[in-house]
C-alpha cells in the first residue's frame, strides 16, 4: 500500500535512480517492457539446419528468445561456433529431427532442401513416422518443390502427438530482409501452407522477424518471395544504373541518393542498401560487397522467376534482362559478392568518399 502511494507520488526519473534495495519500488515504477510471453510447449525444441549468413543469425535470435535449439550444417566452421556457445550440434538432419518438435531449414537452393529432407540421413530418413510436427523451410526455392515436400510430409505421421497435431505439417516461409534484418530480428516471413499451422507457429516467426504474412496454400510463400526478389533485383539495377549515369553526367552518387530518398525514386535499394561504396555505412557496398546477399543467390532467384513466368505464360522482359546481368556478374567472378556489386562490376560506377 505504502509503495503504491510512493509510486503515485514519485516522478519516473526519481524511481529509476532508486538503489537496488528498493527493488519493490523500482518494479512498480519500472518502464521496462513486460517479460516475453511463455513459449507454447509444442514449439519448445527447435532444430535449425543451415547456419550461413542468414540462418546463423536467425538461430541466434531463437536462442535469445528462450527456445531450446539444436543445429546442423555441413560446414564445421559454423557449427563449431554454436557448440562453443553450448548449443547442441548434430551430425545429420535426421539427428536434428529426432531431437526437435519443429525443424527450420535455411539453405541455399531447392536441391539443398531436397537433399536435407530426402537424402541419406535426411529429415525423412526413418520413413513416414516423424518426431517433429512442424517443418518450416525458409530457404528461397521454387514453389513446385515446396508443394511436393508439403505433400510428402502430409503423408507422414507424428511419432508422439503434440498438441492437436497428429499429422506433421510443412510450411514454406521464405524471408525478406538482409543479413542486417536477420541479425536485428526484423525479417518479414511470407508463409504458405496450413493457416492453422501458420497461426500456431507465429511466436517462432516473431522471434526472428517483425512480421509474418500468410499467403495461402503450400508453395505460395515461395511464389511471393520470388516476386519480391524479382522486384528487388530490378530496383537495385535501376538505382545502380541511374547513380552510375549520374556520376558520368557530373552529379555525385551521394547527391543523387539524397534526391532519390526524398523523391519519387525513393526505394529500399537507394535508402537502406545503397550500392555505392562510400555513400552509406554498415551496408555491403561499404565493405567491398562482402557478406550480405550473394549475387549467385540473386541469380538463382531470377532463374526461378524466369521459370515461373514461363510456366505462367507471362511476358518477362525485365526478369530476363536482370537474369542476364546477374549471370554475367557470376561468370565474371563476383558470385560471392553482395548483389549490389552490380553498381561497380556491371555499370563500372565509382566509389565516393563518405560524407561528401
Ligand atoms: P549461405 O550460403 O550463407 O548459407 C547457407 C548455409 O547452408 C551454409 O552455411 C551451408 O554450409 C549450409 N548448407 C548447404 N548445404 C547444406 C546441407 N546439405 N546440409 C546442411 N547445411 C547445408 O546462404 P544465406 O545467405 O544464409 O541464404 C540462405 C537462404 O536464404 C537462400 O535461399 C537465400 O536465397 C535466402 N535469403 C538470403 C538473404 C541474404 O541477404 N543473404 C536474404 C533473404 C533470403
């Protein structure tokens, strides 16, 4: 009672300066956020496969959020980092499945995902009885592979019933956002598959991202991601082309970027992920295009977009032009550099000194 009266009398600034002994008073006065919601028991143990640029950060955010995480990657350099942090590391995807209620994969492409699911010692190694009730693939892959895997999983059974789930479910849940967003836990998930499973898995998505958007049945998350990355490739190439032209016409990229960012050319590629070395700190262009989203991954996504456009019978002039540019960049030895390197290595744009 006395503490409540005190709280109503004291301004917050004074409450904050109270010594630790006054914990009870501090607690009442505290402006800190409430504790995170309790993790539902059917999501407690999570297996994470694919600890590259994105996956390592996503797995870290799950660990920070309190999930019991088990990991696997074919690259022992990355798994060693996790075992040094005390995270259980498994030798095969099957071992991960045997230890987890939920398994998340974050792999380069469709063939890697198929291998992890159906290859030797893969997630489905034991046949049609699975320990996990939920399998989430966040890799960017073709919608047909997502649909096929979803159908395969729906023919399996769970070893032990978890909550209401007797049949395991697969969601395709690729992400938008760079490595920076993966680190900050601010990714956007685009999710295809059972809506009920999507709703049940939402706490997981929101531990790694700022939003999760339900797209429809199996494969629609993958389809949405391909469309997103097609638009991204074209906008990055458009910004790079315009900034490089600007330099040739005597307008610096820094000046043009300032104009774009408060004009109709404003977009993520100019405002948050500028491709010109020296214009913005903390993005791949400022560190010789290292880290980030590799050109070979963008080339892969554009191949998926071209294939999807062919299947849908659509015209795709910008898709095929962008595909050609990224193919050329990869063949020129830039496949591991961030996709914004088109500015320097395709358009021959120039670096600019910071704070020009
Ligand atoms: P990455 O190449 O950095 O990481 C992939 C990881 O998968 C590597 O650690 C690799 O060793 C591991 N791996 C490959 N085959 C494996 C197998 N059979 N078993 C276990 N592990 C295996 O790729 P990334 O940049 O983290 O991207 C992962 C996915 O996310 C891709 O599909 C990509 O298109 C998508 N994506 C990437 C970004 C980005 O900015 N990097 C953004 C959005 C989406």
